[in-house]
C-alpha cells in the first residue's frame, strides 16, 4: 500500500526525472537478481537473509512506481482538457500527458519474471511471507488490464502485456497464486467489459505453454454456479455481466476447446439459461466448437 504523502509528491515530479529514477532502481535490481542467482546456484545460505531484505526493498519500490505511474497516466489523461486553459502549467502538463511509461513497465516486468524463475522458496521458506512478496508482482501485472489501451495490439503495449502475462503465469503455477488469480479474473469479467479477451489469453498461455489448466477449470466451475440476469432490467447492480462472460466463454472455446469440452457438464446449465440474447448466441457457438470434436 502506497503512502498518500508519497503519492501526492510523486505527481509533482517531472515524468523524465521519475523515469530516470525508475531506471536507476531497475539497474540496481538487475544487479541484485544476478547476485542472488549466483548464491542460490552455489547454495550460499548465509547470504539468503541479505538477499531477502534487498529483494523485498527493490520489489516494493518498483511495485510502488508501477502503481503510481499507472495512476499518473490515468490522472493526466483526465486532466488533458483542463490543463489547456491553464497556461502557467501547460508545459509540465503537456509533458506529463505525452510521456509513455511503457519502457519502464517492460523492463520491470522482465526482471520480475526473471526473478520468479528462480527457486525463491529457498529464500522465503514460509508460505505466508512468500505469498505477500509474490503479491507485489501480481497486483501491478493485473492492474494494467484495467486500462483498455493496455490490451491493444500496439508496438508499445503488446510487449508489456506479454511480460505481464509471463509474471502472472509464473506466479500462478509456481507460487500458489491460483486462487487469488481466480478471484481477480472473475472480478475483471464482472466489472470490465474489455477484460474477456486478455483473461482468455492468460488462461491459454497457462494451458498451452505451462501445461496448467487448473485455473481455467476452477473459473469455469465458478461461472457455472453464477446466476445471470438480463442486462436490460434495472435490478442488475453487482450482478455478473452476461455479455462479458459470454465473450469470455466463446473466446476460450476458440483457443482451448478441450478445456471447454472437459467442463461442458458444468456449463450445461448456463448454455440453456435465460439471459441476454447475445449470451445465448455465444453459447450456441461454444456447442458448435465442441460438436466439431476440437
């Protein structure tokens, strides 16, 4: 959790200075990962306590910078019109609005993934401590998918998305993050209409590259137990969005048909449920994929 004072002051730092600070910390973090890797390989247990402290410090700072840079980008976008009328602040405001944090995000997620590829259980043998540490990786990785622009196929967004997926996949498979990820994915599908496709991409990556289908199975199980309401009615507050869940199901059927086929017994109730018309058409498409024997 970031400090309100630190967050407030961060907004007043020039984006270029912030980026340089971010790069300096990334460089030091890279050196610490290399030193940690060597000591893990040589089983230098006496050094683990020092590495634990240093890594927690670097990861927390980078987590904080990722979260604040995302907040800053959203804030500057919202102030784009207002700042045009304030000539005294126009130069700083224009710089903030133009600045792209993708390079820093990409470097940070690349290093997060590199660190997660090591056997961190040697340094964090206690599961509760390890889970708190790993959550510093997963929160900013999931956070980028709250922004529709972050999932677009662009030269800057695509590499960041790919590395964020890798961080999440490693955390889920090797660091017991399946259930927290399940909760986040379901919440994303409920509240963000654009989230269906990236969440399917993540599950497909886990199934295809990491041979890990457990998360997809549990999500389908949870969806099968949900009660959907017609989105045209007024009483739909906090209820699942059938349109987004329908898109999620048909996209998953396209890229991972065996997963849908395996869980079709769970989904059969939803396939016949009386919800939005578009949801029913999507359900028909899912059955079509299954009948093809994919």
